[in-house]
């Protein structure tokens, strides 16, 4: 792999470029993005040069699509004509079924392998890029068949993911979307719903000063930009709806048991899951 083209030089794309450099990648890093993003990415050293999409894709052994989901799907629809034979195209989209289906339909000269780095920050843009953003973080790959992971291009890409410190996990596109609907998309909507509920209930500054750190932690995700979430909600609607349905059933159960002894069992079950989550994030199984 001698040339990587990063399409979308924001936080994730910029961090990928910096991470590759830190891991010892000595080839070309080409950026395709808006003028402001290119300026910031060049200043940070996340890319070496900027090119238009067609030229950047034509030069690349690896094309990394780090745009919003809708733009990833659109880009997949046009880049095959410029791809080098055997080049690998991958992405950073937060949902996978529609992206992978588009890649399978349109990428013929090279190979498409869906991906989702489970990393980020509350701040955005290449100016905030971090070479260590992916260290210890899960990077999901979503092949449609196991053979897709064994091509020369895919094997080399996986080696670079390990080199930048990512923990590679493999799932089908459908499994990925079902899981992230519960681990990522549901928490976002719960935080949003809680903030909306309390915005009409806690009206004065005095009321808000009574809130403890637990509330601040719980509504932190409510500060997320809808610009990011619009495409996620539109491309994973079914799985998110199922996750919301399961949560609403649990809420109704808790509501019915507020003053009953069953609540002790509910708390115990919740405590056990919280412990499992903490252990998993710490790598303890």
C-alpha cells in the first residue's frame, strides 16, 4: 500500500492520516475534502496533498471514505470508473447495511470492505484530529463473506488497523446495525428524550442547580448535532425502532413496579449489566 486517499478530511479522516503516519506509513496521503478541511488537514500533517475526487481515487491503493453516510453512498456510486484495479475502498460510516449494499452494487474494478471505527470526540474537524484516536478502540469490519477479509488488499489494511492500535471486530452488516442500534443509537435518543422531558419541567436556573453530575452525564449526548444523526436515523430505522420498543417495554415494567419488591431484582440485573460493560471496555471477559 503506497498511496492512501482520504475522502473527507474531518476528525475521523484526519485522525486516520495522522495514525497511519505515527504507525510508520511512508507512502502518500492524499486528501479530498472542502477547502477549509484541506487547509486544516495539511496544517496538521494528516495529508500530504489535496486532489479532486477523480484524481485522488485514481492514485490510490486504499480509498478511505470518511464522509457522512449519505455522501458515502453517493461517492460509492461514482468512483468505480476511476479506481485502480485491485484497489481497496473502505469507509467510516456509522451504519452499514445500505453502504455495503451500495458498495457491492457499484465497486467492480476494486474491492469494497465496510468499516466503522468506534471512536470520536465531541469536537469536530481536522484541527481536532488525533493520531491516538483509534488506540484501544473497536474498529468493526463488515464483509458480506469471510473471503473478503483474505484478499491481499484487505489483509494489508487489517495489518495497518492493528498498527494504529485499533481492535478489529468482524460482523455482518445486519448484525452491526442491530448491535449499534442498541449500543449507540438508543443511548443517543434516550439522552435526547430525557433532555426534552426535563426542558419543560426544570424551568428556572435554581431548578437546574439542584441537578447533580448524574444528570449532566446522562444528557451529555443530547448535545450531539442532528447533522450527524440525520443519516444514521434514516439508514437504520428498523433496528432503532426495535431497540426503542424494547426500552419502552422496560420503562413500563419499571413504572408498574415502582413500589414493589421486584425493583430490587431490576436493580440487581442492571448492576450486573453495568459490570459486564465495564469489564468488556477494560478488556476483561
